[in-house]
C-alpha cells in the first residue's frame, strides 16, 4: 500500500469517527433541551436537529463505501446497492444546502429590526419550518430519481470517457447526453437559488452586525468591550457555518466537474474529493456547539483536570 493511500484511509476513518461523534453530541444536546428543558427550546433548534440527521446520513452513505473501496473491497455493491447508496448520498447532500440556506435566512429574519420590511415574517417563521423540510425532501428526491435510472455498479476500475463515476458507481455509458445536461441544469438552478439565499442573508446579517457595532461604540467607552448578546453570538456562528459550507461546496463542485469531463479517471483525486465533500458535515456540529454552555463547561472541566494532573506530575 502506498503511503498516500494510507493517509487517505486515515482521513476517511477519522472523518467518520469525528463526524458521527460531533453530530451525535449536538443531536443529544438539542433533544435534551426539547425533553427536559422545554422552556429553553427555540424553533431554530428544529433546524439544528434536521441538519445533524442530514449530516449523519451524508457521512455514512459517502464515507463508508469509500473506506470499503480504499481497503481493497471490490464490487461490494451491486446495481441496487449502488443506486440506493448514491441516491441517498446525493439527496442528503442536497438537503444539506437547503437546510443551511434555511438556517441562514431564519437567523437573518430573527435579528432584523422591528421596523424592517422583513419583520412581518418573524411571526410566521415557526410555522414555516416543517413545511420547508417536507418541500426540501420532496424536491431533492424528485431531482435525483435520475440517478436510479442512469447509474450502475462500477465493475471496471479502468473507466475511460466523460461521465459521473465514483469508487463504486458509474454512469451508464448508454445514457443520452441530452438527459445528462438537463439533469445538471436542474441541479445548477437549485444550487444557485439556495446559494443566492445564503449570500443574501449573510450580507444582510453582516450589515446589521456592522450597524450594531457602530451603535455600540457610540454608547460604550472604546476601552470597554460589552459582551455580545446571544443573538449576536448565534449570528456569528451561522455566518462562520455558511462560510465553511461555501468553501467546501465550491471546492467539491470544481473537482466533481473536472472529473466529470476528464477522459481518464483519477481515483486518488476521487478519494480526495470524498474527503473534501465530507468536511462540512464533519465540521458543522462543532461550529454550532462553539458557544454552547454545556460544551464550554465540559471543555473547561477537562482543561482543569489536565492542569491538575500536570501539576501533580511535575511535583513528583
């Protein structure tokens, strides 16, 4: 085994362990809030829970088959398994962009001033969340039905020719070029709509934060640094989350399009693309837990224990 292949396998396994652990912790924290501390629950927590579930499915249906292929397990998926695995991964990836856009727009409307033209949406936000989820699931499943019709198991690792392929699936070579372009066009339109929604809401939040900061500097002394409100902290986190999504999203799409039109497939680049495409669902829960009080207390407790242990070791 080459050293580069071993490094890629290490990244695959690390992403699975870290991603599943992070999303599980965030899911448990939000569910505990719903069950034991219902007075603290917020409608945005439902979006967090949905995002964690989508992240877990994305990690499982993307990374586990890649790990199996990297360890030399060939042809472990037949046509049915290939279609089901790739369909689920692409649907959850689509749900990821939709849910992140919804999260960004929700926060932008939440922090909007009372006199803004978006203020009337605040009262309707909580009633729009579940219908939005249903719409996201239906539209993404309809879009990726095309995969069930055109993708087959990859039985030949020396594929030549343009077309979509993974370590375990490939586009049927008999697929008509017209349907392929129509499929890509639909995905492009969906992505442009939701990325535009993210961009609008992010710019809107940045503008509001800038205005808030200017007002705060006028009210408070420059030497004092007033603690930002929970809404401002949440806005910072969501802006960071959107930035991470956009970075990994465009990197993934660039490599995917390059491989799609490349005549000779590069399997090592495909494995690297799998790592890049899984970075967002792995990092996402840790970004969202950045200012969580329970997590902060756990981290501080661990830090104190480490310091105490270090001091005892030094004394000995």
